């Protein structure tokens, strides 16, 4: 049988089975937080006792559910809410296309928010409403930390690094990192690192691909590029992932890349599970994806530990190293473990965000020759206007003159934000500006991906790729409110690497587009979305690489709508 919401009775049975299986881990405690704790510590050796406790608990939980304040009802977003389960069955049914499905639901809801709260499970609210975003990340910042639950799910991967800490633990790292990011020498370090990687590795790789008629996976190439660059800037290391030899015999670098992707997928599975502590049981029993996570963590931590060890030894011998890690390590007050957290957190920040942004950018532009034409004209105009401009790369000032390119990158990230969804915890019961209730201990997520697709935020053409929306009449870049465009987050925890990311991305695109053009070689299909901590492209980005001729022919403006169903 299929209900009005497309839920079959088999789906319902599965959900109810899921739910009752999960509920068996619940101890005899009535409050939600106590239930959470009971879930954490329940063990498979105690099934009989748990069953008895559960039977005793069910009437209590039902009573609690029935006496719920109507103002505290979850926001169903137009979905059918089932007794005790609420809207959970819809979420479970659509987990495999979570981004696209939640965007559709929030688009239909007048406030662009939906929440799910099944009896005994952690509540989750998801919003695409700029007023709510402002409230969460700025106005009521103190009530929406990362929170214990989210921190516990990320802890084995990111430790207590800047991305995974709150209060004082976050504040000292924020202060230290802000100081470093404000330092002018960092900008030079970035420009130098990008220049090396572009000239020595990226351009030769594309030259070989064009010559041999190969179609490299640009997503993989860009991840390697970003990884080499961030290691150079942040740790003074060169893993050489994009070097010709590594590409030819990829054993070690490929292992690290796979480990990083596996770890992100496992983290995502933890967040997506309706029972937020189920992963602990899976880890205990060696079930997937936790089994693979364990292996991935071994690889990642092994690598990070080696960097820290080398750095300690090198810094003992050579004073005045310029990179980020050396500066953190210089004071001598940080343990090896906290330096390892610095390494993993910066690898995540620096590798996966810019590579995701560039992957979607090159794909979008390959379908918009008119945009590509304007970008190339701008690059050539900047090159021609400067007598001293030589070599393969561009200076910081030259990149700054490229307003159209800046707008095209910004527009591409609007439609495909590298951090598509961002989750925080809720400390105390609260009402969001749109009237949605968020309970203590719930998770609250804003979806930058969904926000791009709301007509009342971006206009009727919101689903089209239009860099012009970011330009003023004089052709200069015009920024938007970060609450409407939270691609770099906003408020006190706003991204610290935004400027660094733009320098890197503009530099790569300008150098590459001056010499090459790409055509998507993945057929007619649209690439699928892989929702990880960052937004990846399913199956990679195979591109045909062509050397660019001096003349550029713009074809008709494509007006493609970017809405995955
Ligand atoms: C296109 C590129 C990038 C995008 C879209 C981006 C986006 C974001 C977002 C959404 C956050 C908030 C995450 C959260 O809530 O935990 C964030 C935080 C942060 N980003 Fe970026 N980022 C980018 C590049 C970078 C780069 C290259 C670096 C430097 C290595 C960097 C460093 C950071 C740091 C240190 C934070 C933590 C801020 C805090 O919690 O106080 N980001 N970024």
C-alpha cells in the first residue's frame, strides 16, 4: 500500500522494525538525555533485561509523547507525521538523496524549515531560512555550539581541533589561527605554493592528457593538487601526490586519499543514522562502515603523527620555519596529540573544500561556453594590461582584478556549496525566528545547498548558473549577506581560510584556462551528488583536455536549471 507521501507499507514495516530494534537498547530512564546515555552504554549481552526495561518504559514514553506541549511539536514541513515516529519514515526512505529531497521539502514549506523527532530519538531540525541561519550562527551563538553529540561523533577523526571544539578549547585555537591568517607572509606562502604546484605539476599533467587524448578525472587531480598545496602551506611538507611518479604508481598517496574519503563517509553515516549512537555498536562489532573507518584512522593518524614528529625534530634543528604548524609548535606548550589535531583539521579544511569547489566549477563552466568565454577574455585582459606579467602564474594583485572570475566561482559555490550542510547542537530549548521549536540536545542543520534553490532568496532564476548576479553595474564584484550565502559560514566561527581559498582557486583557474579548455566526458548524465563532510561528485569528473586556441567563440547562452531530483 502507498500513502499520500509515497511511503509503502513495507517502508513503514522497515521503519517500525528499525525503530523497535533500536528501542531495545533503551534503558529504563524517561528523560531524553538519559535515554541517549542508555543507548550509548547498552551492550548486546543484556537483551533480556533490556526487553523487560523497554516494556516497562513504553507506556511512560507514550504518556510523555501525548503530554507534549503543542508549541513544541516538530515542524512537519507538509509531510505526514506518524504517531510516535513523526516524520522519521520519510527521512529514512529518502536518506540516499538527502540533500535533494530535503531541499524539495523545505522549498514547499513557507518558512523553509523541517524537523524530525521520533519518540526516544535525537530531534533534528533542518533549515534554509536566512533569518534562522543568522540566529543560529550569530545572534544566539552561545546556544548553538558544535555540542557534545556532534563532537563525540567526530572526535576519533578530528580530535579536539578547531572544527570539533567549543568554548575555551575552540577560542584559543581560533585566536591563534586568526593571528596566522592575518599575517601577510601567509599570503605569499600560498601564492608560492600554488605557483609551484601549478607550474611543476598541474600544467604538465594537463599537457600530457591533451597530447595523449586521455580524459583524466579532474576531481582526483584537484584533490591531489589541494592536498599538496595545503601540506606545503600548513606544514612545510610536500607529499607530491600530483607528481608524475605518484600518479604513475599511486600506492602511498592513493591510500591516504582513500582513507580521508572513507573517514568522511563513515562520519556522514553516523550523522545520518536516526540512532545517533548506533555507530559505537557497529564499531564494537567491526561492522561497516566502522570497520573501514578504523583502518582509515590508522592511515590518517599515522601520517599526521609523522608530520608532527618530523616537525619537532626539524624545529629543534632549524629555527624560523614559516609554516603554520611550526608557528603553533613554536610555543612548546602543545602536546603531540593537539598538534596532530591541528594537522587533521587543516587537511580537511584545505584539501576537501577547494577541490570540491573547483570540481563543480569546471563541470558547470564546461556546460556554459558563454561564461568560459568571459572568464578567458578577462584573464587575457589582465595579462595584457601588465607589462611585467610573465611566467605561467598570476600575482596576487592580478588575481584581484579578475572580478568576473570571482563572481563565477562564487556563483558556482552558491549552487554546489563545498560544505553543503552544517550541523550544530542546541544547548537549551529555543524557538527559531520562523517559529520552529528546537529542543535541548537536538541537532540543527542549515543547508546552503537548499538555500541556493529558494526563489524568495535568489529570485525566479535561482536554479540557473549566472555569475552576473554577483556583479554591480560597473562590473565589480558585489558580495551578499553571509546569512543568505552561508557557504563560508558566518558569525564568530566564520571560515578563516576564505581569502586563501579564493587566491588558490582563482590562480588555478586563470593558469589552466589561459592554456586549456575542458569538455565533460561523462556522457549526457548529470553527475550525482555525494554528500560527505564536503560535497563530492559521484564517479569523479572525467574531462577531455584541449589546448586553447587564441580565438574564443562564444556559443549561445545556455540556461540550464541546476536542480537534482
Ligand atoms: C572553498 C573553500 C572553503 C569553503 C567553502 C569553506 C567553508 C567553511 C565553512 C562552512 C566553515 C564552518 C564549518 C563549521 O561549522 O565547522 C569553515 C570553517 C573554517 N575554515 Fe573554511 N572553507 C574553505 C576553505 C578553507 C581553507 C583553504 C582553509 C585554510 C586552511 C579554511 C579554514 C577554516 C577554518 C580554520 C575554519 C574553522 C573556523 C572556526 O570554527 O572557528 N577554510 N570553512
